[in-house]
């Protein structure tokens, strides 16, 4: 979606055109909902998250969190996974 942090003051997120071809709510893979959650975690008044590591699977994020807990707690994909993995699909 964005290469730089979103604009927290104006609530602006830069979205790459590939976003338009993502599934809407297939939470087990890359999808629009997870992309928006990921980008919103970067807002300074939400989580002020960083992009330390990207992972396509929850297993990869779990391994990262087990080995780097102090970094994972602020990693955007880890936060997104925590928020968006309770269901497999949102319709």
C-alpha cells in the first residue's frame, strides 16, 4: 500500500494499484481488509507501528514474535494478524 507512513493528521493512506485486485476479506491471505488494517496501524495515534518484517502466514509471524518479542509488538503485520485472524473470511 504505502512505502512511507500514512499521514496520521489527515488520515491519508497511499494505496498501490495492486490493492484493487486483492480479495475483499479472505483473511488467510493478502486481502483488502488486512491491507487497510496494516496501514492504519501506522497512524501515530493508534499503534505507530513499524514494518520490521512482512510475512504471508501467521506461522511466520508467530516465529518472528517468539524470537523478537520486543520488535513484534510494534510490527504492523503482527498487529494486523492479531486483529484479523479470528475468522477465515469476512463478507
